[in-house]
């Protein structure tokens, strides 16, 4: 009995010598059919021998040759040739008097330098003459405008402390021939200490700029300041008649504005009664976050008349441009950052077309506005 049971079990279990397929075929083991596999239709011998070659990238993106359904298999990106900045330029109105802006905010990283250089080029592309004064020892504005500011180059330090004329040290920007730059070198880092012993230390830039504007027609002067409220920034506030305040759309950016406003009030009361805050520009706006919208709403509530309707968004192109020694308007003229800075420049220009801002003493009035056509060499 035990021998028969063992023989039956040996016949039912596959051995190492006999495969399971053989036992199933002979009927010793039952055939188990997977219902999923059973649902697959059989493949013909002709189909099994057919090998489909993979598509090339051009064939994959090409439209399907079907008159009833001519849609492409996959949407192929349409190449867009960037439009040269010169073709996108629109003539901007010239102000009645030279407008001298100080681009100031004691908080770093809010886009002061980026705003100053991009607005300068945008205004120049609108057929306006612009002077950029770099008062930041880092010299980032000089770099972005393609101006050499290595040790030994003469610039804002020599104007402040060695009585150089601005006309002797300005350099034509490689971004646009209508942009002149007074560069900053590392020598400027020690200017804060050296200015302490100077007579009328707060008005040295004002005196130099006043002399320059007597003999040179300039529509806009943009002074880029360091992220501090020291003597360099005070010199800029005294020399200017308008303040352009970039505010990053983040909470911490709002904290520095209160102290800056107090400093402005002090300068206005004692050193420059013509100084006014005319322009607030929201920068680094991220539409994906509620915080950016909340900060923008709060800024507009406090500075309703001064805040531009144009908002500068966070942009990779804006961040990349300085590494190539360019502004975003020449690095990628068709990018959203370029369009927004052109819109901001246009808004500033039209606001100041009939501006009643008190002019800097000694400046000459602008000539009749010219057509932008034929002025881009």
C-alpha cells in the first residue's frame, strides 16, 4: 500500500529529469490557464515575423499622413526667433528736465542693480540719453553694462575724492551707445572712511553732477547705491531729485523700507528739500505664492501713487544675463523679464513727460523729442 502511494506521488510530482511541460502534455499534471493570458488573441505567424523599425525624431514629430486626422503624434515646439531689441524699441517721451534717480534700498538682494541697468538700457532703446553712476563698491552695474572696472580704472571714487570731472571718467556702455557709465572700483570700499574728513562730504557727488549737467544733455541719471545707508548713499540722495525704490515681493523687504523712509525725511529736511519718492517697483514677483500677492497689495496700499503697475517677475533670464556681462534686454530681448523692464521704463518715461519735479541746478533742458527710426546703428 505504501509502495503504491509513493509511486503515485512520484508520478504526480515533477522530477529533475522530466520537465513540467512534459507532464502537462502527457496529462499527469493539470493545465493551468491564466485568465489574462487567455484573453490575448493569438498572434499569427506572419505578424510574429514582422519587425517594426523605430521612428526617427523627425518622423515622430511629423504630422500623421491622415487626411481625416492630420494632427501630429506629439506637439512639436514651434521655434521662435528672438526679435532683436532694436526692432522692439518704441520711442519714449523726453522729460522737461533731466530726471536724476537714486535707486536705493538698504536691504540687499532686492534688485537695485538689476533694476538700474535694465531700466537704463530700456530707456536708451527708447532713444533717450542715460547716465549711470555706479556707487556700489562691488561694481555689479559696471559689469552688467560691459564696462571695465578693474583696479586702476578711474570712476566714481576719483570723482568723490580726487575732484575728477564726471566727463573725464565716463565710459560708453557696450550695451547701448546712448548709455554712459561712471564705473565703480574696489577703491570705493574705503570711500566711506575717507569721506568723513572731507568738507561738505554729503554734497560732493551733487557738485560734480551739477557741473556735468551744465555742458551735457542727459535725459535720465540713474545712481546705483550700495545696500547701506552710509555716506555713499547719502551722497546719492543729495545729488538726486527722485527716488526709485525697488521692493522685493517678500516679507523681509518691507522691514527696511521704514528705515529708508526716515532717512529720506532727514535728507530732505537738512540737505535736499527737492528729494521726493516718485517710483516704487515691485521685483522678484512669484505668481505661484500668496505671499508675493500679499506683499504687493500692502506696498500698493502704502505707496498707491508711486507704485508702478508693471511688476518684475522672477526670471531665469534676468539672473543669467549678468554672467555674460549683459543686461537681460540684450541677452534675451524676447524674454518676459525684458518685456517687463521695457514696460516699466515706458511707464516711468510717460509719467515724467510732463513732470513738475524740481530740476537739478545747472542742468540743461532737453531738445525736441526725436524719432527713434534711424538712430540704431
